[in-house]
C-alpha cells in the first residue's frame, strides 16, 4: 500500500509539478519571463470578455433577447 502512495507522490512532485518548478527557478533569473504566462492568460481573458460583450450588444440591438422575467420556467 505504501508503494501506491509513493507512486502518487512521484507523479505529482516529479511530473505534474515540473512546469511550476521551472517557473520558480525562472523567477530567480527573470521576473518578466516567469510572469509571461500570467500576461498570456490575461490577454486571452480580455479577448474573451470583449467578444462576449460584443455578442451581447449584437443580440440586444437586434431585439431578439427575451428579457421577460418569466423567460425561464424556473423563474415563474
């Protein structure tokens, strides 16, 4: 049974957390390099939010959105 838990430990510590260990070592060399992934995620989220708001505006301008409070059966 101990080998099973040691196998889980090996999987997480040596394999799945390897990219995080790389980022931790990279931060000591270059702060900007280590935080590049954060900037990439922020850019992706910003693009998704802008796209979502544009789609909402398209449906709102067309008047196709049902804004009645009883639009869903569970809101009656």
